[in-house]
C-alpha cells in the first residue's frame, strides 16, 4: 500500500536559523508531490509542487525553497527562518493522473 | 484572491441529524472539486470528490452536490456522528494538479 511520511512532527526554531523538512512516499513511483502551509485559522496555501525529479514549481515567492533529490523524496528548506514562517506545513502526493491529493501528518513549525 | 470560499466558519449539529457544509467558488475554470476532513495537529484526510460533469456523488454517509450555474457545492453528512467533529475543507482544481482550498468549516456534533 502507499503511504506518506513527513517529519518532524513538531519543530521550534529561532529566527535566522535554517530549516529542512522532509517528506517521502512509499509504494508508488513518479508521484506528484506538494508542499502546503496552513496559517492559524486559514486554509491551505500551496507553496511548491513537483511532477518529477529536479522539477520544482513555486506558487508563492517567499523565504522558502523546495527540492526533489529522489523520485519519492520532497524537501522544504530555508536558509534563514522568519517569524512569519511559523505555521503547519503539509506534504501531499498524487499517484500520477488523479487529482485526489493525499496528505502527510504535517509539521508544526514555531519560529521564535 | 480567495477563489474558494467557505462562508460559515463553524457548524453545530446534533448527533444523528444531517450536517450540510457549503462552499462557493469564483473561478469558472474549476472542473474538479474535493472535500477533506481534518483533525487538530493532523493532515487532511480525503473524503469525496466530484467532477464537473456530475451534479452528485455519494459515498456512504457523505454526498457532495455540485451546482455549476451557481458555482456552489455542498457536502451532506447523514447521519452525523461524534467522530465527524473536525474541520472540513473544500478544494477545487482547474484542469491541473493544483488545488485551491477554502478556509474551512469547523463541525461540532453534539450528543
């Protein structure tokens, strides 16, 4: 069966520190991968998506970047975190041609 | 620009009764719609979807209705159960793999 793993579950980081969140999908190949952020009381905002290794599309210009070094691995990074980067970060995937996205458990990031 | 709107931030319903969640959209290019359920500190769980070629899709206790002329969709949960207490998001896609989400509706099912 297909599963998605996202870690860590919770992260507290000081302003100006780097960030690396990792997401991996098991049981499938060549998935579409997505990073979302949910700010408090808001809906989900698409940050990045990838349709293949090395292919990254950015939806919102900001302090974050994404990379896809392997087929089933998606990484969200920042060189220097801002207070405004705090939020709930979610990784999602679709098994190819379907548009039904499936989400990981999320990472609660607090930047202090 | 909020293209998908859930105008009711919260809904309270008695156990066993029907829950009706509403969602409006502005982008006429949206052709695929989804509903997700989310518990606190967890990722959203896919519930049900509908293509614009249909006006109704049913899966167990969940039914989604689509009114394209009104740019409106709704999710009916019958009967409502305590485990249905969660935040519900509607989402829409305009022919590609990107989803636009509403802000969510918090459902509370009262015993």
